[in-house]
C-alpha cells in the first residue's frame, strides 16, 4: 500500500509512528496544518497531541488551518487544553465554546487573507507544518488529499514539516490539484487565469525533502457532516434565487449560462445546487471554495461543465464512493490553493456570482454571518467576504425566522457586521428576494421588509422604521439608537423577538 | 485658444453655448458625469441645469459621478431641486443636507464597484454623459482633465455625450492619462500592471464622434478646498504611522522603500505625506486614488519616484501653478480610470499600504467612515474599502476626540460599520497606534483603549469592557447590547459622551 504512496527513496526512513512524529511539537509552538472544511486535515498526529494534553502536558499551541477542520484537531485538541490560539475559521462545537469562554484566543479572518499574512509574517513565525497527503512523489513533493487550502504556504513557511499519508483518501485525487504560489509584493505578476477550468500550476506541492522530519501512515477518514435532504424552506430560498437569476438573464444582465457560481456550505447551498440542476440552466461553471456533493452530481449530469474550488466537503456516502466517482469527473474539477480560489482579483475578473448564508441581516442590508446575538461566535465569516466584495453579484440567504419563529432573522440593526450595506446586492429568504442595487437606505428597508421578512415580524419592523424616520428627521439611515438592539433584550427576557400584542 | 483644443474637424460645428447643450437634458434622465473629487467635473452645463431648476422646471435627474464633485453640480443643482438620485459619493454641505432630509436618494458605494455596475446595467440606462476634457483629438477622442474616474465608462455607456472643453485646465495634462477599459465578464484577461509606473493603455478616451451631440467651451476652474498647514494632532498621527512603518521595516515585514502607498484625502493624509518627506524613507511609490499637493512636492523633492492615481485634488495655490509644475513631474505621474486605480486585484497584487481616515472606531476595530452618530450621512466611504480590503497593510486614523473633547472617537460599538474588524489591521490616533493583527476581540479592545483612546475616556471604555465581560460570560465579542449605543444618547442629552463623575 505505502509503496504506491511513499515514492521518495530518501524519505522512507522518515516513516514513524504518530507518537514519534508528535514529539516534534514543543511547548508554545505555532503549527500550521492542511485542511479546509473537515477535508484533508491531519488526524493521527493531532490525536497524539490531544493525548499529551490529556496526560497533563501544557502545550499552549497556536494552530492555523486553511478553514475549519475535523474533531481530531478542533474537538480533541481543544478538550485536551493544548490549543491556546486559533486562526482563521472553525465550525466545532467544543472549540466554539472554548472561544466564547475566552479559553482559546480566536481571530476570525477572511480566508483569502491568511496565506498572504502567513507569508508576510503577520501571524508570527511558523515552527511546524502538519499536512495530510495522498502520496509523496519520487522527488519528495506532496500530493494533497481532499483540500489544498493554505497547505502550500504551511510547507513553505514552516521550519519543519510532518506529513500524514492518508490511505483512506483515494489515490485518484492525484492530478486534480493545481498548485500555484504567489510571491510577496512588490512586482507580483498577474495570475494567468481567465476561466475556471484553466490549469496554471503544478499537481503537487513542492517541498524540500530535508524539511520533512517525519512521515506517518494514517487511515482515519475525513469527517464531513451528513447532508440531509433539502427541507421546504431551503427549497423555497433556492427557488427565489433561481427566479432572481432568470430575471437577470431576461434583462440582459447575465449570460444564459450565468457566470461562475460560488455557493457557501450547508443545506441551503445544496438546495440551490439541486434547484439549478432541476432548472433549464446549462453549461454552468463553478468557481468556489468548497465543492459539495451537489456539484459532483451536477458534473456527472452534465449541467456543470467545470468546477474549481479548494476543497471537497462530501457526505459520508459520497466520500465512500469518491474513488469510484473521481475518474468520471477528474478532467472537470480543479482543487487550488485558497490564495487562488478566494483571490479577490480573480473573483472580480471572472465575475463570480457569490451566494452566501447569513445568520441575520438588518433592514438596511448589513449582514451578520458570525456572531449569534452579536456577541457569541458561531463559526466565522470564512470566505464569504472574499466572494461577496469581489463578485459580479452578491447574494445573501437566510430563513426569515429561527427557533420556530421565535427569532426574526431580519432585525432593525444587526449587532455585528461582517458584510456592510455596500457589499450586499440581493438578500433572499423563503418569503422572497430584495434586489437592493441602486436604492437608498429607506428604500432598501421598505423592500426588505416587504419582500423578505416573515409576516409575523413585518408590522414590528415597519413600526420601527416609521418611528425612526418620524422621531428624528434628517437621518440618511434612520435609527432609534436606544431601541436598535432591543430585539435581543426582548429575546433574552421573553424568549422571543415578538412584541407581546 | 480653441484651435489647440478642439482638433477634430467634423466636431467643430458641434460647438454651442452651455444653454444649448443643457437642452439635451430631459426630465427623468440618468446622467453620468466626469469628475472625481472636485477635479475634472463639468461646470458650465450643470450651472445651466441649475438655472432651469430655479426657473421651476422639474428635471428629476439621476446623477452619477466618479466621486465627489464641485458646487456647480452638488450645491447648485441640488439647491435648484433637479437632482432626484445621486451615486456614489459626495462631500457637499448642501447635498448632504438634502440626502439626510430624504430629498435626494443616495447610495454610498465602493468606488471600484461603480464602473462595473454602470457597465452591467445595475444602475439603470445612462442617457447622457457630460464630461470635461482639456482637448478633443483629431479623431474625436477625449483627453480628460484633472481626473479620470469613470469618465471612460460614461462615454461608452451613454446614448449621447456632451463635452466641456475647459480652457482653465492646463494642456500639459495631455499625456498624463492612461486609459484602459475592462470588458464585462466572462473571460476577462488579466490587467497587465505590475508596477505603479507602468502604462498599459492610451492617453485618451476613445469616443465615437457621432455620439458627441454638443461641445461647450468653459473656463471655470476646479474648486478644490484650500489645504491648511497640518495641526499638531495631524502631525502626531503622522508620527505614529511612520513609527509603525519603521517597526515593520525593522521586523523585515516591509521593504526599506515600503510598498506603494495609498492615503485618503484631507489634512491627516497631507500630514502623513509631509511626515514621510521629513523621514528617511526614499524611493517611495504611490498607488492611490487621489493625488494631493503633498505628492507633487514629494515627486519634485525626489522622495517619491512614481505616483499613480485617478485624480489631482490640489489646493488653489497648487492649481494655479499646475501648468508650470506639470512638466517637472509629467513622466512620474499617471492618472488612470478608477476601475484600475481602485481595482481590488491590482491593490492586492501591488501590495498597497492603505491609510484611510475614520470618523470613529470601536474597541473591537470596526470602523465608521460615513455616518455621524450612526444615522447622519457625512460623505460616504469612497474608495477606502477598495484599498483597505485588498491592501497589504490597512491602517485607519482618527483624532481620539472630536468637538474639543466632548466626543470620543473610540466608542464601545460603532452604530454604523463601513469596515469590519476583519479588514482593519492597525488603528492610529494622536495618542498612539494599536496593531491588531493576530489578536482576538478582547485583546484588540485592551490594546485600542490603552494605545489609542484619549485619557479622558480610557476609564469609561475599560469599565464598559470589563462589565461586558463580567455580566455576560461566554461571549467572544463582549457587549452589553442595551448600553452599547448609550454614548450617543448621552451626547444628545448632555452634549458630551463623558459620564458625569
């Protein structure tokens, strides 16, 4: 098995146990790992680090990943108390609690900013890279597994590299990656990419074999969440998006086969893909960060011609048959470094249609993607800002209510802003969509309330807006500041944002 | 005089009075004009439109400019009631009041977004372009004056074009422009620019002469604001920025001659430039949107090797001797379309150091650039977002207090967010700077309060932060939402944000 995967003669004596490899990790180190969404992250060595923490060792590590990773790092290492600082994104319940409790210091970052900041030294010196691969080439180069993320930068910047060769990842992934690295400024050349399907780099990450201090065999699979069938709300949101896109085509503002699509992660995103597969759109392309099950189905069905991303986040079912499906789509999919997939210049150049999920938005179109009730970190904003700001069209979706209607996802004023009114063109709920282009704040508010708010909250929102306009005239963006966040206080006190009638 | 400036034979019979030209403007039209800051905007025809409004005509115009423009448009036309809708930026007192009163609908936009949205039809059909030039070539092409902005897009997209040849603008401007136009996606090629000094386009705007329906001679000069000598606060802010930049060079995170600089408009920006000219930095470059007096001095002094922007906003004194100064700096300055100067991909590629002014920021690093007390529109965010998000380093400056200390420019929670915590690396006041890179929200808050807040407000801010942490544990970004905006209520009630001791 390992013969096919560890092809570099001079590295064969670096094979060791996970425990031996983990011994390279010392107190206070900054570790950068592969992994983007729970795909392609190292597993065996992190489990050893967790064990050391459980045994009482105070490791106090800074852990930098491409995006969220699986439980071996974010749950187990957190529980073992070995993570002191964490960048740039996470989706783990245990880590989330530690972050909100202040036990783990967390900076929520635009994912496209991470590689450059790593390289520029803004996040400190990288002591050690721990990366998962499917194989090491004869020259010692690394073939990533189900994600690229910032693995190339980890390998470049770290003093030492530990490699996990994961035998549960299909060798068919080889050839699907396209690794380009950007130098630091000044005098950077243009990135020579004009279509999602273009290859501009190498199928492996170059690595000086002398930097590799340990290689570990691992067979623990990725830990993607199961994908549930879209519920009615997701289907309705998806229908509203497709209705909007069709209107744009009709008005001549979009080509018939649209423009490269980016869609966030989750059930709404999957419902949108499913909706598109049932629509009459054809010859679509995808330029996104995360490729989910839906994309693979669309590629096989011939609806999507090409898909570019930085990671495969697949359901356990799709993951199980990935080796079998890959040959069918291999020439239609490219996995790139996040510095390329999320590059603001490329997103702008390609004209990406960005579709992302909001926790909530306010009547003026400001979006909260990260903080529940403004203070409690959920996951982070991930790459949503990269695609939203640079995209040709920027769309945000949310269900109009949460907690069985007790919470309105449209509020007078979001208590945390991840995407400003300047960045958000269209907001969509299951109720409808509001196209905000060219509108002033009050016009935006009227349209959002009318088209997107849940009927249970329309009167309340209108009442707030009307009083804000009336009570303090002469405000471009009317607010009653003493009341702007009162919906969260009411929620805390009464269990709902609804005003008792 | 006009012989040198109107060189196209077939257009000579299009010369007419401003009144005749203004007659092409009909009710309900959308007009796109040249002009970026009060530089290079049309004057004579707008004054005629204002006269028609004063005479009782209801024109109901949508007016789209590159950025702010001078009083002929934003003051006179607003006062005459002919402007119904206005994009994307303004700095005029009269227009500001009309916007806040809801009489003029205004959308505050990222300036880099405007050309693409105009071209894509997102802002509606453009009926008429009104553009100022220094000359029309033999072929009928247009040579812009002191700004480019989105003039090239206006000309391309409008059904008809009116031209003002401004004889007060020096003909020496000819040759300083570099006009490149980007097609709409898909399949856009990379923009072939790797250094601020590179020319990639033509020195004129191509225009089909048949589209030009009227040409007006005008001698009204640009209306830039006088530049006052930097006060002590601006000088102190500038010193703190330079101290930060020197630390970065020392730490190896910036080259000795820095990276291309962008700095906003105003006295702090000018003080920064003056500070740089007094420092030992050399061979600097500028990749910015607005070039102010300071840059010209730095070019002549040999401190700055090259400067690229989209407009000259000069003091009346510098404006008066512009014709004389231009030959000295002509090969060192390039004026580009805003689509290029503010292009997120280029800003990222070149690694621009973005220095912009905030109205206020909060303890977590969120910046309000546009709304006084969260509701009242001041100017807009302009290009600050284009440079901040894409820049290698993003810096925001403000005086730590306003209104003689009655207002703190550092608050618990800004009531309007133009730049999120994810986008802001360094904040600077006259008190000091806070480097926020790699810090979690509470760490950021402690550092901002310690380094940047005015001593009069430190205790109040610390008290808020400590109570927010204590009263509701388990919050990544601690807030007491019922109190977060209370500083604005106190200001309204007592005339100061200070808590009565």
